[in-house]
C-alpha cells in the first residue's frame, strides 16, 4: 500500500468537504423518511387491514392515493397521518 503526502491545508479542506457532504446526505435521508411509495397491497399490510378495507378508505376519502398513469401508490407519511387521525382518545 502506498501513501500520498498531503498538504495540511488540503487535508483540512478535504475533511471539511467530506463532512459537509455527509451532513447533506443525512439531511436528505431524514427528509425522505416516510415518503416511500407503497403499493395498495403494501399499504393494506402496513395498516393491518384487508385490501378491500383499504379500498373503502380510499373511496370514502379517508386516504388519498397518488396516481401517475395506471400506477397508484400511497406514501407511508399519508398512512401515518391516517393512523394519527384515527387514534383513540382516552
């Protein structure tokens, strides 16, 4: 293994750039959490309900799916909002 000698200023600059990139990636990953698209079958499983029950929630407007052409999906964030709105209040 060979080593390359780096100027200390260059090494510090590279380290700062890598740290900034790592922080940006971490921020993007946190922002994306909950935005994963789920198929209707996956969404039904996530809610622990049957597929027809999920379709009923969609028909009643309780859950709003996203559509693009013939593809239909529901984000995890949408399902989490549905769960929070229907949580029992004790």
